[in-house]
């Protein structure tokens, strides 16, 4: 692995932070860390691995970034807005450095991964460590070099995916089965930030899930950039009586056999790889009643420029098959409005597709050019910001209208809900459709359990009811 770019002059400054969480018996200060995570669930999972590594090195977690000796930004670079938030958040830390504190600042994730020409690194000149996600395995050595007084210890893994994550929620486990991407959608930074697709062995995935279940996990979410394209390097590890030939469907079947797993979810799927076996796997008993299938646009011309490699007709055919195999499934998607060259007619085709699919939720983004991507090099950003905002508002209004209408179906229905939080007499959680639920009748000890809840009041973004 290549070494990160360092700022030795900063690492050599004199005084240390006094805001630690505790002291060693010898009176030596225990260094503390704080991780700020931006972006997708995969970044959340990467932060869990970072947490496990830092704890293994002897660091303790700080309650706040202001008190931490090491602050790590695990960054998202999908949208320009995400990067701007990080620059703004870093200002307070830079001020601490200017005052002479020896706080270390590290940047990892997609911003660091995609910075091939060093422009982002130069803009963040006050940062001590700047490294791609896969290079986190070198963090103990780098910290030992920068701060010998921290007495860093602990073993290093050769592959960061072999680090057992320190789960934030004991009853929910995000499990990365694949990193990187080979598809080079023209707007997307992922292949540049995370590299080409790499799939984890079946055995490693199942071991991680079993370990999570032993610690209390009921809910398993599989993560990948095109998660349903998963290809196992150790396909011989699948059970002899596994009914599926498709590796991803076969993996889902194996997870469904694991005792203790109650719910299985996966994101984000690619329409190209929703073949008949993967669609059939939606009927497996532990599969949540929800599928997130990004479409990005309903216009064939825009899809062509996006390099998505499917047509609206092919996408709608997949949706029809999915609804036939699993009637009543809740559907989510991703859409980009204002992509270069998107006309009003193109946009109206997206609106039409939205209505045909009848989505339960859509994550709609206004296109922002990302340096290094194909669309940045090939196309002018020719849709005005005002028009992007208008199109976003049209889809947002359509989504709210659709979700409210669809949620009325749940009136008086009894749903199995994973309880995630208790606040007084209210229990909060998610149903198998990944609907947010609030219910009366909360009791101590319910967090991390499955409860049956009767829905009394369906709203747009919340179903309210009672535990029965």
C-alpha cells in the first residue's frame, strides 16, 4: 500500500489536548478518537472497521470531536454538497491546530480515494493523514510515526475487510460483500474512489454474519455497489443442496438458513443483474418486503448518456416481474434530475416511469458534476440550477403524494417491527417494508426485539400504532 501524504510540521507541534476520556493507571493520558461519517451505509460499515482498529490500537472513543486527539473524516464524494459540508466542518479543527493543539486530522473515504491528481489534498493542507479506504490497515503504523508518545499497539490485517467491525447497533449488522465497481456510470465517482469491483469470499461473509448474530444481531443488510452482481471466489462453499446457480441468490439462501437471523436486506441492486433467480430470492422467508432498485432516469437518451446500459422498457419489465413474484413489495429508487442534456420531455418520461413503478420512496438528487468522471469530461452542465430545483420539487411532491396514498393500506394492519429505540411510552422501529413506526406500549428491554404492532394512524413518513 502507498503511504499517505503527511504534514510533518503540524505533527511536530508542542501541546496536547486535555479532553480525554480517561487515564492509564500509570497516569499517562489515553489518546482519544472521533469519527465523522458521511454518505452511504458502506461508509458507516467502514467506520465500524476503523473503530475496531483504533480500539485495538489502545485508543478510546471521545464523546465529541472537540475533545478528541484524533478526528477522522470518513467522506462521501458523490455530490458536491457532501464535500462542501466536510470543508466547513473542518474549520474548527484547523483553528485548534492554529492555537497549538496537537490534534491529528485524518481524511479517508471517497474524497481521498478519488483524488488522483492531488487537488483535494492540496486544498486540505492542514490534514495530517489523507488515505483511501482500503489503506486503513496502515493507520496503526502511521499513528505510531506521527505520535510515538501514544504507544500504539495491535496487529494489522492484510485486508481491511477482514477487520471485524465494532457495531454501533448490536441488533443490526451492515455487512459489506463487495467493494468497487466496474460499470463506470458517467456521473459516478465510485470506480475512481473505491477501485474496480472486488467480491468477498462466501466463507468470510458467513463468518462475519454468524459473529454478528452471536452478539445479538437480528437484522442483516448486505452492502455492495452493484450488490446483486456478487460473484463468489469460493463458490464451492455453497451448500450442495442450495437451489440457486446465481451466486448472489445462492448467498441469500445460505444466510436465510442461519439461526438467529430474522431479517435480510441488501442495497444497492443494479437493474442489469436482477435476473430471474435474484427476483425469486425475494420470496425467501427472511427477506424484507422492500427492494431498492436505482433507475436514475426514465429517459432512454439520458440513460444512454449516463452509461446505465439498460432502457426504461427493460427496467419496467424487471419491476413487473418483481411485483408478480412478490405482490405488495415496497419499492425504492434513486433518481438524478438535471443531468446534462436532460430536456423537459426527458424529465416527463422520468415522472411517467415513477408513476408506473409506484415507488414507496425515492432519493432524488440534483445533478452536480464531479471532477474525473466521464460526464464531467464529456458533457456541459447545461441545465440551470433553478430548473434542477424545480424538477426535484416536482418529484418530491409526487413522492409525498404517492407515499401517503400507499401508506393508507397499512391502517389496522399488524406488522412485525424491529424495535430500535424507546422514548418514554413510545417504541420506534422499522417494519419489513422499512417503514418508520412509532407505537405505544413500550417496555424496558424491547430494543433489539421484534414486536407486533397494529397500525392505527398511517401518515406520510410515519406509521403510528400500538404494540399488541
